[in-house]
């Protein structure tokens, strides 16, 4: 991100998460309730662990907003960790009288080993606390701000789960019910597949195992002409991929037809170009996923992410005790069985942040009005060409 800058701090069991979002235009109507709505959506989903019943996330806006509107100053957000009261000794800033027992067995699939070696930690707690996906709450909170900004230019962002483990949802048709997707326990639009996904999660839980899956993020109404082919770091697809792969446990990314396109002939993949006086240029298909040559086409932006199965296992995999190098079983933390529905909400947030940044980069605007006008001028210009 360049025009919109985000920095977060905070440990999973520390007193709070803190975020500073800089570069948001002034005069954007914003309430903590709107941010809390997305924070609550991140906590949903069949397959979550006990933590989600303890935390009921609330964002406190501590800077950059006055009388319900952004001022153009950095926006400061704070999300308290309710669970912190149970961890005050372990997480104490000052040296505790009685040193907490260190975690010395790294969990495969986590940052534990790499973090300990990189930062020379003897207690893996120093890694676990920051590497935890708890950090994604701050990105969801700031993503809600980006979503509000994009709504000002007619943009809507939503997501749905298309695979959990080996259960795949049927391809959805024209009726993509964004409004109802949160009502489903795994945020899947195919009711029959949803039931099988929930059964698969239950079975994995009974086995002491975990599951991953695939989710799709859809962005409707994003203007054409954002991004560029002239330099690698201006390509919109690269920004979307970087955003998605910044989510812990996301290991795969697809734009539009993605990997499926590799198996098809070109005549079945590329989107033919049409023109109508009232509409301007448009496509009848959208296999490109709304980006061609690194530039948005004006069609919906459609991206998918593959999330690996949760790495913390009730029946742990083998590991090594770091003081003795003895072969042991991995450390077990309280954990989710499947977090794909929640990761999809995080996906919406990081895509909102990436697109808001790219749009601000392209159109500028110190106030929301200026931003909106610049988008409108360009959109009208494109329609007349
Ligand atoms: C919303 C969300 C919730 C997650 N919950 C857990 C969890 O409860 N237990 C766990 O082991 N990993 C969980 N993860 C994944 C880990 O944070 C991640 O696998 C780990 O930090 C290692 O990073 P890496 O998979 O990107 O290498 C979650 C990820 C997300 C996006």
C-alpha cells in the first residue's frame, strides 16, 4: 500500500490491538458500529474455537474522526482483548517475579520455529503472540473503513466459501445472494454443500484434526482504469495477490478463472469486447476476473484464496524440544478446527484496503467529495471514448 498506509501492533493475549490508518480522505461518514459489524462477521463460522466465545470485538476510534466524519488525519483504532485478564502475568511488560513457563516445542505449520531462530527467542510465546491470526482483527477493522470509502464510489465487496476440505460448492449462477451469505454457518451459498461442509468439520473435530478450504471475494462496481501495465509494482493483480497472501494460512491465489484457465484453449478463456452507446465498453463474460493487463476492466473483480488446514492439532505432529533437541509432540494452543468462513471476511478487508489504496493512487482526493468527483470525471470520459 502506498497512498493508504496501515500499521498495526498488538499481541494475541496482550491488552489490545492498535491500528493506524493514514491517507483516508476527509469527510467520510464513519461510526464504530460499522466497523464492529465486520469484526463480528470475522468471529462467525462453524468450526471456530473457544476464543471466539470469549472475544466480542469492539473497535474504539481514538483518532482521525470527529462528529461522525473522518478529518483527513490518521485514523487510530483500538480493539481490546477481553481474554487479556487471564494472561496478565504471562504477558507482563515488566519482568515478572515468577517467570512464566516458556514454550519450547515449535508447532509444524506455524511461525514458531522460524520466529525463534530469526529473533533468537528462547520462549516461543514471543513468536506465537504476534504471529497469531488475532492480528487480522485490526485489518478487518481498517478494511471496514476502506469499504466505506469504496461504497462512496458505488463499490460493494462480499465473499463466500466455495470449498472446505474435499467438499466443493456447486458453481453459483446469476443469483449470487451477497445479502444472505452470512446467515449460513460456513458462509456458503450452496445449501447442500454447506451441510456436507459442516459435517466434514464436525468429523475433523472428532478426529482431533483440522480442515482448510477456498473462498472467493467479489467486488462489484469498481471503476475501470485503475492499475497499470507500465511497471510491475503498478499491476492491480499483483496488489490483490499480495494482499490476499498476507493473510495467515492463505497459500494460493486465483484471479478470475485462475488455475482453471490453464487447462482451457484461449478461445474459451478471453472475454470478448462489446460497446453500447449508453454503457460504453463491456464484456459478456468475466473470466479475467475484472483485471486485464494489470488494469481494472470495470467488470466485477473476482479473486479466490486457498487456505491451508489449521496447523494446531489436538493430536499433534512430531517436533523437537528446542533446549534438548529431544523428539517430542508439538505444543497445543487453544485453536479453531476450520477458519475458512472467517478468513473470507479477512479477505474482503485486505482486498478493500488494496483497492481503496489503488483507487486513491489513481484518482487522488483529499476529501471524499474530491475523490468521488475524480472517479466520476474519468468514468464519463471512458464512456465517451
Ligand atoms: C481468521 C483466521 C483464524 C485462524 N485461526 C487459527 C487457529 O485457531 N489456530 C491455528 O493454528 N491457526 C489459525 N490460523 C492460521 C495461522 O494463523 C497460520 O497458519 C500461522 O500463523 C502460520 O502462518 P502461515 O500459515 O501463513 O505460514 C488462522 C488464520 C486465520 C486467517
